[in-house]
């Protein structure tokens, strides 16, 4: 029959497998392709590849890519062999991975589509259930993680990201050198990070030269405990440091604004973003307005000057110069009489060692912004993940730079 040849070609079915029959159920818009294994072909054990005695056959069905908008199923009588060493085993079929109900080509298509759209959209488009599509993603991530050869880590970055809308977090570990996500941990505790350090082979931890992070106690403690010579490697990310200083400036503005308003003065009304934005990013109108405020004796203007000074203190070449400069800024903060800035100064003094590490190691999470933006987009697209395991899978799927596609092992068959 001609359609048998056609389907054999379409599906890439080769000897010793052949298309025995094609059952086109037009009403159901479904085609079932019946495949068999040649009687006289040698069947081999999937474990060791040795030719073995045939034992029996098992009927199995896989869903394949649709052909001409017809749902296409492959059904095969798959021989089982009796291996003297491995017992009764089903021979490996060349079109699907062991245990999967989908052909490898369909799984690859699902993976391609998942890169572009959400699990529910792919399920709808392919007429699959949500769990089936999720299963393809989960297996793809497991496969990718399994294939990721131990590549020594040199620079890593830690960051927390919120999960769903509540105040729940996951910790994302980045390989900042290769700009990819290494792992996603439950929560942001010391214990969470320690599980990662325990699970990473010691020789991979030894090669780490910098760990970029926020000034977050639990991350600091876990890293000091597990990374050799961590006191020289922990680097407080400049954008996190800037955020702490910016928060201080904002508090000064809030207090001062309340005070001025009490006296009927609206000078600081609607100026929040002027004090947080960098002047070079302002519109000409805002810049003019900002410059007029900056050159006053407002307390917030003084706090802002500290923030602006800190912004330009990241390019020192030596530890000594970096330390001297930061110490004088900290001194300025501490003696400013502006309570929020005094507090910031105290935090910076306690963490100065890691700030100078960041400067001399040139360690930062800055270039991870694209990866971060992707994670935020994922969160939005999925309207919050049902659980953290799913969120982890999605992050690793999209940002882990993993080799996700099914790869069929050479089927141990000869005709
Ligand atoms: Zn065997």
C-alpha cells in the first residue's frame, strides 16, 4: 500500500521496523500507524546491546506530531528479549525515549513551543493536557541537568526573587561568567544555600573566585562556612549597595517632606523619583527641576550627595585606595545627623570588606539583568506558579542554558 510507504518515510521508520498498516479514522480526525518489528531481525537487550532470544511482544502507543492536522498515533508490537544478564527487557524503539508516551519528535516540538509560550497555551494548541506538557518540561530539565557536565564555577551570583505575590522567595544562583542560572533554591535562608554548597562537588567550589550577593546575613554565613577563603571572595553587589543607600535617601525625603508640609511648604511634593533616578537618565524638564532642588540646603539634597558620591566609588584598582575612599564616605554619613544615613553608614562599615572585594574583583550581578528580566516575565506569564518546584523548572528551562532535547540512544538493533 502506498500510504504505508508514505508514513514510513514521514515517521522515519527504518528496518527492522516497518509500517504494517495505517488506520485512518477520518471521523475522529485521527490516524493510527501500526508498526511491527521484522520477524527475522535480531533483537538486542537495551542494556548491553547483546542479541538475545525473543521473549514476547507488548503493544504500546505513542502520540506523534500531527500529520495534515490529523492526530497521529504510533502503535507497535514491541518485542521483549530475555537477556541472560539483564532479564526480560523491552527493546529500545528508535522514535521515543523509554517510558515516554510521546515520540521524541513530538517532545522536541513541545520544547520548542514552550520556549515561546506558557504551558497552558501549548497544551491548548497541541491538544494535550496541562500535566502532559508539564511532564515534557520536567523531563527536559532533568535531562538537561543530567547532561550539564561539571564545569568548574569561577564567579557566581546569588539573588532572591519573589515567588507568587506573597512574601515568599526563592534564591537563584547564577553562573555570572556564563550568564546562566545554575540552581534555584527554596527560600533565602542559610540552610537553603547550604544545601547547594553541600550538593556541589568540593572541587567545583574550590575554583570559585567570587560570590556576588546582597548584604544578606544568611547568604554571608553559609558562604563563609563552605567556600574556602570566602572572606576574600564575597562581593557585595554594587546595585544592591546602591539600593540600600537610595532607601536611606528616600527616608530622609519622607521625613523632611512631612516636616515642610506641616509648615505649609510643598517643595518636595512629587519629587520621590528625582532623588532616586540618576541625573543622566532624566528628561530635560526633570533635570532642570532636580538641579534647582539639589542646589538648596535641603537635608535630602545632602543625603543625595552621599548617594551620588558612592555611585562613583566602584572603580578603584587597589584595596587600600578603595578602603580609604569608602571610609571617608562612611564617616560623612555617620556624622551627618541624618538618622537614616547614619544607619546606612553603619551597615556599610560592617560590610566594607565585601564592598572592597567587589571593587578589586570587579564582581557584580549587573550583566544578569537580562536573565532577571526573563524570570520576571515568566512569573507574569504563568500568573504565579502553583508551587516552587514548577517555578524552579521554568527558570532552569528558560534560563539554565540546558541541552533540553531528547536524544535517542542508538537502538541496539540490526536487521
Ligand atoms: Zn543485557
